C-alpha cells in the first residue's frame, strides 16, 4: 500500500462542512447520514401513527375523511418499514461493520454513498403524493386490485411505486457492499467464526435483501406497467391474476420481516454479553440459527395468503412453525448469556431486555397465526396488527434504540445521559404495551384492521382509547431522547475509547474513530478480541481451540513472545 | 490509537498500513461485487418469469399473440439468439486476450462483441415493429414485452459497459495484471446471454 503515503492526508485541506457531508464516501459519515435520515422519516411516520390513533380514539369520524385515513396508514406502514427500520439498521451496519471487522472502510465506498442518497430521494417521492392529489392509499402491501388504475387513479400510487423501486435499488446495492466487505475486508486473524454476531446477522440480512428485493422490484414494475401502459398482469378481466401480486409481494415480504429483525437480533447479541460480563452463550449455535432463519424465510411467504384459498396450507403452516426452532435457540442463547451474569442495567441493556420480552410476545402470536384455523379467524384483524407491531416495534425498533444508546459514544465521543435514557425507556416500554397489547383483544373481538371508524356498540371503545393513550405515551417518550441528544452534543460526558468495556474491535479505536479507523489493531484470536487484550492470555488459555488456530502472523505480531 | 493497545503489545507490531491488509487473496473484490449484483438480477428475472408462467397457467384457451396479430417470428428470434450466443464467445476471446496482455486483440474482440450486441438490439426493435400487437393487448402481450423488453434493456446496459471497456482499452488502460473491469463486464455479458437463452426457450420453444 505504498501509494497511500503519496496522497494528501485527510484534513490537510479545507472545504465547506456541507460539501463534506454531501460528498462523503466515509462509511462512518454515511452511517450517520443513514441514521439521521431514518429518524427524520421515523418522526414523519410517527406523526401519521398519532393521526391514525387520534381518529380511532373514540367512535365516529372526528377530523379525517376516509381517503385521508387510508393515505395515513399506507404512508405510516411504508415509511416506517422502508425508510426507518431498514435504513436505520443499515446505518448502524454501515458504521459498525467495517469497525468490527478491523477494516478501513466498506468495499465500495462510492456505491455506499449512492445507496444512501437514493433513500431520501425515494422517500421524498413516496411522500410527494400528498402534493399531487393524494398519496398512495391501498396499504403498505399494495394489494391488487386496490392498486389498479381503476380504483387508485391518482398519481400517488405511481410515486409510491417509483419511490419504493429506488429504495429497493438502494437496498440491493447496500447488500452487495455489505457482503463484499464481510468477505474481502476482514483484518488478519478475523476468521468468519471470530466475527461479531452483529456482522453475522448483517451478512445473512444482506443475502436476504440481495435475493428478495429484486423480486419486489419485478412486481412493482409489473404493477407500473399495468397502471400506465395498459398491461394486464394483475387484471383478471384480460387474463391476469390479482393473487399473483400477493405471491410476489410476500415472496419478498417474508424475507423482509427477517431483514428487519435479524440486525436487531445482532445488536441485542452485542449488548447482552457486554452488560452481563459474559461471552455470548453458544456463539456457533447462534450463527447457524441465523443462517437457518435466513434459509427458511424463503419458504414461508404464503402464510400471509392462507385465506386466498390458492395455497397449500399444511406446507406453509409447517415451514412457518419450523422457524420457531432457530428463533427459540436464539432466545435460549440470550437467556443463558444473562444467566448468572453480572448484569448492568444501562439504557442499551434495558432496551435489549425490552427487545427480548416484546419480541417473545410477537413470536408467540406469530406461531399462533401460523396455524391456519386461527389465521382464518383473525386474518386482517387487529390481532395481526398487534403481532406485527410486537415484532417490528417491540423487536426491531427496540433494537434500533438499543443500538443508538450503545454506539452513540463511539460515533460522537460522548455518552448519552443515563437517567434521561432510562426515563425514555420506561415511558416508551409502558406506552408501547398500552398501545399494542389491547389490539390482541380487539382483533379477537373481530375489529378489522384499516378501518377508520367503528360502531360505539361494538364493545371496542375502551381498548381503542387505551391504545391511543399508549401511542401518545410513545410520542412523549421521544422528548427525553431528543433533549438527551441535544444536551449531550452541547455538554455530554466524554466517553473515552471504550466506555462499556466492550468485546469487539470498534472499541479498540478512538471515539469517534479517525477517517482510516485504526492506527493499529489488537491481535484477533476470538470473537472477543478486546476482552482478550484486556484480560490477557490467562483467559485465552481457557479456550485452547483458539490458541491452536493462531496463524503465523499472530505469533509474529506478539513478537514471538508466546 | 488506544493506550491499552500500546501497553499490551509494546513490541512486534506492524506499521498501520502493513497490519491492515485486506482482500489480498482470492477473487478480486470488484468481481465479487459483480457476481453478487448478477445474483440479484437473476432473482429479478425470476420474478418476471414467474409472472409469465403464472399468466400462462391461468389463461384458458390457446396461449399466444392475440387474435388477428401475426405469429411470433421464430426465424428472426432464432437468428438473434445465434448473434447473442456468438457475442458471448467473442467477449470471452477478448477476456482471454487481455489476460495474455494482448490489448490489440482485446480491442478487436470487444469491438466485435459491441457490434453484435447492437445488431441484436436493432433486430429486436425490428421484431417489435412487425408483430402487430402491443403490451396492452392481453396478458400474453404484457408478459411478452415485459420479459423481452427488460432483457433488451439489460443488453443495452451491457453495450454501454462494452463501450466503456472499448474506450478504456483504446487509451491503453488494461494490462495482463490490471483488467478487472473487463472481467466484470464479460461476466455481465455472459449473464445477459444466458437470460436470453432462457427467454427464448420459454417464449419460443415451450409453445
């Protein structure tokens, strides 16, 4: 790498701060851009959620008409999934994965910048429907024939299609980048089975994105052709098949569920060992369980379509139930990691524990829904809404917040305030359960999803009101977070390189890291190189397998002083 | 740089640049990137093929162009297939040439491949102009034009890539050691060729 010494050193010439961020190809800055962009969309989609819950607080149409209501829940779902959860976790992946691998950057830094900048563009296009006669209004699943030009003549649906296609392209390019980075950019000694679990989950997620998202792109393009060029993919009057859309959408949509949850599982698997002061229990079992979930995710899509009557119920029910096995393995990995650990209930740990409990509830209701006799009764009711919010919000979003509190000190060199973080967690946790737990009962009582009004005599009044109160509590819980972030930027406690006594390589460099990430790397003999570094060879001897695996350059780096 | 690292390993550390070596062995990173991108493209075409087979399976009666339109031009499509398959060979001759460091042959074979690709696109446009039915004429028309059209768009993308390769070859930017772009575009071109074989077999042979 002799040529690098000839290039101007970073920081030797000045340019404007704005231009620097607009043109950056540094994975750390791009990661922060991802996360900032995701939180902006989170606030927008969160306001839409409050709009929905306000309308549903009491029976009767108070301040929305039905068309506006349909747009609100469609935009809420689309934006939360495609422009908040996935990009937020991609943002942490962007920032953390190269650091955890001991790499100086992603494999393709300029493609990395491209895949970020497609996101705000796509998001703005999706939202811009509001400026052109109404946004898309057929639900985030875009079921045919609701999306046909006959029932949704507005341009909002076309903007939704184009925006989603751009976001999908961004995801695919990002996935190529992650996989190439993980396979080609690992530091010496960082074998696949010494990679942090977060990297493993990002790798499996990237494979799912790479193979599932293009199928959605094909479906979106078919839909666009149907709407604009007189095509008939999904129009049964001229030979098309509306159920085909559901197949295509869910062939993408179910891997998508794991695209959303796996990196959050990775975040939790980083946090629990650090704050239990123990290694993750069953590292390899966890890795294989992650791979198994990835493989199974391509064989379960039709469990979203049990009631169409056009899918083979026993197969898809069985395969779906099968996913509970690797997921259960992970649950036991986490619990055994906590068992007899020296638990430290910091804010990231609280959110990780919140993830464990809330994701468990979502997982159990998921197994219930995998059973066709149950599914036929609760299909398209609030039971499904409760389930998906327990996995997406109780799972993934708790993971996003855990990651935010955990890695903020690395990104900005200052620790977020702990008391404020705990206030955020508890209001959030209670609000979340108030908002979504009653929806289980509403669903069992037969309240359909996506309705803007309900009869005052249906018996749903109290639970809907409770749910709305919970939604506003979630909104309130964001206030301490915002205060915390602003206060920390102004006058936060300096974090130091390694505020949590972490296990992985991102804590081996400064906070924030220099542009090239590492001046030098510690030796890597296990998935916890920093623990090894701090506590030395006495602990390493407890794992003779790792010592045997030492390659020559490890010995050389220690000066042959083993 | 952490103080702790220094303390634990005072001696035997490499310099930063030497310690951080990445992607030094195996497939070049750019080529891996292209392979992964092609994997996603395979799934994209998989989705389009799924729409084709689904439409075919659910359409009652005969499957083919709408009433009153011309039959598909099997001879023309066969000729186009031959052109594109031949272009895959010429592409590979170019890749082999640059691996030997023969930039003259690289320019020649890349040029020939580009001409064959453009010939294919012109033939496809001619075919479209003669068929007498459009994308809006029933589900056969919709799936036919979507599949062949998106394939054509990929041929066009490949032709753009070939043009860049040709321009860079003319400027002498490739050598036996440094030509990963040629390998990547070559790989993409083979992929486009294989997709066409699948499209041709599906639409013209499986009648």
